[in-house]
């Protein structure tokens, strides 16, 4: 995948939207010293280039009762099973992220569960029943220290 070519104004627009995706385009325009129409055009261009993947509302899982956040390493028996494994994992609502990784495991999942019993159910009744999953290792997150988007100010 090729690197997108963006300029200083695009970076400034992205910085504002990363901090607050609901920031009005006219306010961004004032901050950037260009018209609201120019902001609309640039955001549309960034979206079409695939730089902007969307905007979303972020919720606190703990406030909704999901008291357990876990990272699960998965070892798959055969690379030809990856696509099927990913499609099956997409059907498990508790799985919120899936990464192909290097090292002892092929994949790393991030899951949110109501409690440890719920986590055990997801592991034994859903993940370990997927054809080709050889083994898992689970890491329970005690506290999330921070989460952030990439800082575009370092791009030149």
C-alpha cells in the first residue's frame, strides 16, 4: 500500500479531527485559515485516499459492564485457515480487534467480557472450537494506561 501524500493543512485538519471528530468544519476552517468549502473538499479527498477510515463514537466498556479486557494470542495450525478463522472471529461480538502478528502466535485478539466466567465461555465455547485453532494464551489487562490515534504532526 502506498503512502498518501498530504500537506501541512491536511495534517492540521487531521489533528483537529483526531482530537474531536465532531468538531464543526467551519471551526476547523477558522483554525486553518481557509474556507469551509475547502475543508469539505480536503476531508473528502482524505477519505477517498483511505487516510480517514471513518469516524466513530467511543464508549467506555467498563461503564457498560464489561469488566474484563483481555488480549488473546492464537496459534493457527495452517496458514490456509487464516481467512476462515478471521471470518469466524468476526461473528464473536466480544472480539473487538484482531491482528496478524509475528512470534509464537499468529494472531492477537482484544476482547471485552462481562467477567471471568464470560471470558472462559468465549475461550472454550467459541475461540477454541474454531477449526484449526491449536492453542491460545490469554493476558488480562488490569488497567489501560492510554489509547490514542497516531500523531500526524510528525509526518513531513
